[in-house]
């Protein structure tokens, strides 16, 4: 079986490697129409491209909002020359595109573009970048290409005009098709102390290393060993998530079988751990390549798997409490045992697959950085990262699989083993609400508010505390004649937890449980919010989607990137982008622990335009707002899918929380910040972005 797994892994590596080669189906040549010119003479710059067979390149001169990316030439500093007119495409093919539903212009075989410039001085050196989109006629694959160019072989004769004749001509930014392009206009009517700034269509945040520097490399630039260490730590962290912890009793009951020797149990335990590693490494990488990073998030937040897991946990909880015995899984395992004829190996593999499946909706935010590499075409890092993650994840379960054999040899007086099962059953009952809450928040049902969740927990854990004292007996429990010291301590700890929960009914933040409870805005009776001061930050206009999306701590902000960008430019502030999700446990923890700090909250209120982009929201947008992603070529119809596409395509990341600071030209101002509950680190991140903004945009 292991040989088959390694063979599958090798074939996957070979296939993915052959598919991950970079394509460049168009090659550019650039020249000037004249090699010798005089001052004030015009010359044409000629941009020609040779396009591979079965590919086509889109031209320009048609609706930029149609869908395809128009070919565009952006010039660097225009010393001693100015643009005359716009870039023209020479004899493109004009056709109505059924896919985009509009008229497009494109080239086959060869493409030619021309731009007139006027020579105003010497020496002359013209440089810039060509951007275009080339698509395959066979499978529809599209590639965005960029080409730098330099023309410095033009000889200029004559003298430049007097300064007095040109002093009223200065470069300003004007709005063209998609990007800001510098053109020369008469600025005599413009106030000398100001420069007019307008912007083209937004293209999303851009990681510009020229302003970020190299002091904080992003995760993809880390060494393979460092990357595996991070993945290993994430695997350990996953064990404390609400999806994984309740699986422990299922593992216990499966390995508590009669007629099994200790040696046999150890072999099965090792196989159980290896199965977890194999499934996570192979299936996890395959999921990323098949569904893409965004599809994985959709799977973790869809109502069907979350409600299914919610029901499964309720059923298992009732079984552990003694209401009934679950027989269906045993029949399934027995069937797998008979088919394998190896004493239950198939059943063990089934249990490990069940563990991976059930835990996936909680572990996906932690492995997001690993999986997005696979979705982007990189092979070695995601596979080794998934291996390190699953190895850490499997170690405790493998050791725990050893543990039931030791339990069977211990005295069973007092029914302590059944008490353990009852305790875990009550914990499952409480933690099952997390899955219902994910679906409830993602689809805006409004059924499980924060105070209702807390009230249910108060009842469950009060019951558990009384149970520890032996005042309540359930089926299969032994009579508790004397309360032992461990039971007493457990009861005290549980009652203390209940005491901690009770203020939450009136709006206490309960920071330690922020990731497990519904967000604060769902709280119906929040006395704490009445004592908060009025926030100082203001929005420019009414935020879109504010009727069902919310920011924590009474912050004012947006839930749409374009709207936030427009307001940030108007207020001359940087944007604070919060890539978040309804089902993101770590997002709620960051909001409760870090955002609530007075220093952080003051900065968010006063220094930034805040926008929360929910990547898992299922609200479908009007058809006019749909678009086809350049990243995975899929149509993005919902708020969540469009926000996720923005994060993945522009920032090469799909994990949440993910915080980005952006300037008015959409350049990222500081290295993005992820899950880190150190308040000072977050303050430093905000201050770096604010300082960089002042450096770049203060006049």
C-alpha cells in the first residue's frame, strides 16, 4: 500500500512539474520610425509582436470593461519628449466575442502598435513597459505579459526651445483606459502649488518591493526548511481547534476493542498515523490544484458540510451521554475489514480519512499559505509543507491510539472511563455550535446570536460541573459515593468557567473565546457597547453591504474595496484591508485581543480607511458585477469569491486573517501582517504603513 502511495506521489510530481512551465507566446521588437530627428519633430515608436500559432493578442481601442485586458504602453520619465495622441493598433481584427458579449479587437500571427512622440530636447532616451494579454485558441488559457523596452539610438539635431516657451507645460496624471498614464497638457490654468491627480480603473493592491525593501521576506521566499518548520507548528496548533478536539473520543472508542494484543494495537496505531500523513499530503495538494485556493475556502464555509458536521457531533455527543449506541460506523468498519482481510486495516484507514475530512473546515485557514503554493503551480514546497503539517498533526493521534491499550489495563472501579466519555460528549455538544454558527454567519440566517450561544454554554457547563460532583447520573455511570479530589478540582474549574461566561450575556468581550463564539454585532443585549465612546473615524458615503456585514468595536468602514479606495483618496489616508471570513476563528481572536487594544483602536479610528473583505460571504451580486478571474478563469459571482480572488491574484495569499496597508496608487505600504496576537507587533505594522504613506504622498 505504501508503494502505491509513493508511486502516486511521484506521478503527481511529474505531472504538475510538466504543467508548471512558464509560457511566453508573444515576443516583442521595438524601434523608432526615424533614427535622426530635429527639435520639435515628431517620430513614431513602432511596437511589433510575433505571436505563436494558435494564440491571439488583444489590441486596444475597445471597451476596457468588456473583459479582456487591452494592450497598453506605459512610459517612464519623459525627458525631452512628449506624447502626441494615443497608442494606436494597426489593422486589428474586429469581432463580436460571444463569451464577453461585446466587440473586441485582436491580432493573430503578428501585432503592431504605434505611438507618436514629439522631440523637445536632447539627448533622447525613451523607456517604459508594454503590457498585454495573449490567449490560446485551443483551450482558452490566457496569459498576461509584460515587456520592458528602451530606445536610445535616436540622434537629435538642433537646439531646444527657450524655457519661457515651455514653462507652462508640465506632466500630470490623466485617466486613460485602465492605468494612470502620464501625458503632457497645458497647465497654465492649474494652480502652481497643486498637481491634479486622477486614477484609472482599480487593479487591486500591488506588492512593490522597491518601496517595501527586503527586510521582511514573505512566506514564499523562505527556505524550504523554515517553511516546513512553520507548517509543522501549524499542525500542532490545529489540534486545539474546535473541529479536531472533539474527534478524540471517536479515536478512543475505535481503538478500545477486545481481543487485541498490545503489539497489534501499536501496529495499528502507527498505520493510523501514516494514513493521516498520506491523506493530508496527497489529498490536500490535489484539492488545492483541483478546486484552487478559493474553492477550499468555499468548502470550509458552505452550509452543507458545516450543518452535516454539526449533526454528526450532536449524534456522537448523545451516544457518549448514553442515549444509544452507534452501530452504523462499526458495520462500515467491519465491511472494510472483511474486504481487506487484514484484521481491520481498512477500518483504520477509514477512521483516519474521517478525521481528515471532519477537521478540514477548521484546519484550512491554517494550511492556506501551504495550499496556495500548490494552486499557483509550485510543487516541492506545498508537498513538503503538507507533509510537515500532517506529520505534526498525526503525532498526538498516533500516541493517543497507543493510550487506549494502556487504559484497558487500569482498574475500572467507579466507572471513570464512562465519566470521561460523558465529559467529552458534553464538550462535543458545546463545540458543535461552532459549525452551525459558521453557516449562520456566512448565509446571514440570524438564528444563533452570540448571547444565545453563551446561554447554551452556561447551561451545558453548569451541568458538567454538577456531574463532576456526582449529583447527576447518566446511563452506564457508577454510583459516586465520595467525591474524589480530581473530581472536585474539575468541578471548581468548570464552575469558574461558567462564572467567566456569565458577564458575556451582557456584552463582556470574553477575549479568550472570541474564535469560538459568534461575533459581537449579533449580541442583542450588549450593555458594554453603551459605555463605549463615539468613534472618530468617518466614512465618505454609505458603505455597501453594511446591512449584513459589520466591523468590530463600533469601527466605521467599508466592505467593498473600490468604495474604500475612493474614500481613502478623498480623505488622503492609507487603506487598512482586513481579509477576513465569517468562519475564521483566528480573525475573531485578532479582533478581540489585538484590535480592542486602545492604541490599535485609536490608530484604526483616526489614521486609516478600514475595509473588511469577507472571502467566504455567499451573497450573490447582480449579473452586471460578475467577472471572469484572470487567476483561475472562473466566473466570480459572489462577494466572497470576488474578495478571495482579489487576495489570491494580487497578493499570492489565501489565508485569513490577512492585513494589508495600501496607498492611493494601490501600492502596499508595509509587508502584510497575518495572525499574531502580539499587540506591539501590530502597532509597529500600522506605524510603518502610515510613515511610508507620508513619505510617498506628502508634498
